[in-house]
């Protein structure tokens, strides 16, 4: 049969298909090569981990042998010998560190073989989750992103045993957040984290000490670290001589901040504090607003009060004590001074309901203070919970705030956050707490400040009886600062990350 020449359109189509096939084969080869390189680097890092894990025992055996030989006059264990030994150990540590950082940088450069931006959220605390929740949920609806969550142990205030992953796991389940459990040795967890190949990693705190060793700052630099603060920075540098130098390095210039790729700033004040240290590219400090504020505002009109009201609506009070008990001449917390009076008041005030919302570290702080021995703190909680008009709530709290009528606190975070709900906030001042910065002073001016329990009780009863809030202008001034954009903070954060990562990939 005679052959038929393909038409021009058929020839063009065949040519396009051949070109497309060549491009797919080239892409497949690049992906295979990239995957092989990543696998080899991952194996190399795993080998480092094994060697470092074995190193202390090896060094111990070397030192033990050297001492035994010295005791038998076989090898003189002189200062010079020990100095050389220390120098070699130091050099070995530096070499391992450099090699590890180069490997991590290579992993970041290669990135995963996918167009989506892979983000991992390292979660150690459910009460802190609201700071990142809106960012995570926005990513689940955004085709540019592939978000993942992992749950880990933590150490309260960096001074307790590492534990609590089971509580984080349960909390994430209750919130409907899919996650990977890293309830294991932290360097095993790090291997899993690397295998997830994140472009970006979010951790909940700038502090390294409460985080297991394998997930501390220097270990997670293989990904781009993004920072969303877990709480508003309202404390001043204790050594500040004036407002110009009150930015506090602990809050704005730790290693975590310096090595971060982007830091998303809640307010213009906060952004200026970060930039004042001059240790980072000022453009990485992005004025986004605070996603936690947006999350809390979403709870407006959705209030949930945890105590039954069989006889009709009561007056609803949240008592939120801080963990830093002022027992040694400094601290915010006055729980140890007023806890008995608060219980007596709750017993007698049948027409008021009280929700105790303790700082997550208050149990640890109470025990460490030395004032609550023989399980007396837990016995107090039991006595409180036994009252029909009292309960205790931990975890997320937007709906609780919305359902309440008034808050009593001696703490820090709620001094800004509760104002979003435009309800009376009583701040009981310990008189010996760390100084506030400009933002903290603004928040304090918007609260009704008292110094004693009797003042606190009387002011609360005045508001119960219908007293009008006198600090409307101060609250409005604060809210203008706390909400710098009409656009949700999560949208600004997602667009900022995507713009720069896509630029780096092109």
C-alpha cells in the first residue's frame, strides 16, 4: 500500500510530542540524580550522628587508658599531652560541624523534586499552637504548599525532663490536625525530619533549651527557618538606659533569630526591635501582623463556656495566673499570694463562675518555688475543680475568651490578647516584674491595674454591677498597633515565603 505523508499539522504534533518526551526524560534524569544525591547526603549525615553518638564512650575509654598507663609510668600524662589531646578533639568537632553544615546547605540547594513548597511545623505545645494554626490551615488550602506537622516532647522552661509528646499528639488529634509523631530519641526524630525534605521549617519557640537536642537551631538549618513568635514581645532589656535601647536580645537576637531565613513581625514596634541589632539582613523582618490575633478574632461570636448554668446566665470570670511566681524579689506571678483568697471568694460568690486558665508552666513554677510541697498545688486544683461554679481550662482559648465577661491576670501574653475581645481586663501588678517595653506599656495602660486582692475583687464586682469601661481610647490605640494590616497575617506570610522560594528556584 502507498504510504501517506503526514500533514503539516500531524508533523508538528509529532515533533511536539518528541520534544515533550525528551523534556520528560531529562526531567526524570535530573530527579533521579537529585534523589541519589539527597540519599547519599542523608546517609552521610546519619553516619555523622552514629559517630557522634559513639564519640563520648570512645573518648572516655581513651582517657581511662591514658590514666592507667600514666599510673604505671608508661606514658607521662603531662599538661602538654592533655593540651594536644584537647586541641585534636576541638579540631575534630569543628571539622564535623563544617561538614555537616555544608551537607545541610547542599540539601537545601537541591530541594525536593516537587514544585510545591514543603513546610514542616514542629509542635511542642498545644497552647502555643494558635500562633501558627492560621498559617498551617491556609497552606492546606493553597496549591503552592505541602504543609506537615510533627509532634515532639519538650522541657518546661528548659529545666524539666523532656516529655509531653503524648499530650501534644492528643491535642492535635482533638483539633483535627494530621501529624507525624516524633516520640523518640531526638536525633532519630531529626533523621525523619530530614527525610521529609522541608523547604521551610517552623518551630514554636526561639528558646533552644526547652527543645530536644536533635531539633535545636543548629540541627535544623538544612531547611529555611521561619519565625512566627509564640507570644508578643512586651518586655524591655533589663539593662536599658532609655527607650532607644530597650529591645531585649533574648526576645529579638538569639541564634535562632540570626539564622532564620524570615521573621514575621507582629507590629512595627517589633520590627524595629529586631532590626536594631544589625545582625541580619533587615529585609528578612517582614511586617505581617500576628496570625494568632487573626485566629483569636475568628472566635468572636463562637463563645464556649465550660460550666453549666442551670439557673440562667451568670457573670463569667477568667483567672489567668502567670508561672513566674514573685517569691525571690522578681517575677510577674502573684498566684502564691492570692490563691487562698481566690478560692474563698469563689466559694462565697454563687452568682459568679470562675475558669482558672493557668500558664502551662505554672505547675512546674509552683513546685520549683518551694511554697507548694507534698502535692499541695494539685490538691488546690482538686479543691477548685470541686466547686460547682469553678473549673480549669488549658489548651486553646479563643472561644473561652469570647464567652467570658472579664479577665484577671498577672501575666504577659493575655495583657495584649484579651483586649481583642473588648472586655474588662484587670492586671494585678506584682510590683517586682521585669520592665515593659513601649508595646508592653501601651498594653498595660489599656488594662485596669490593681496591686492587691481586695482591689482586684472590688474592681471585678464593680464591672459585674455594670460599671462602664473607662479605658476605651487606650484600648483603641493598642488595637491599632496590634492589627497593622486589614489582610490576614497568614496571607502575607504565605505570599512572602512563596515569592522568595519561587525566585530562588527559577
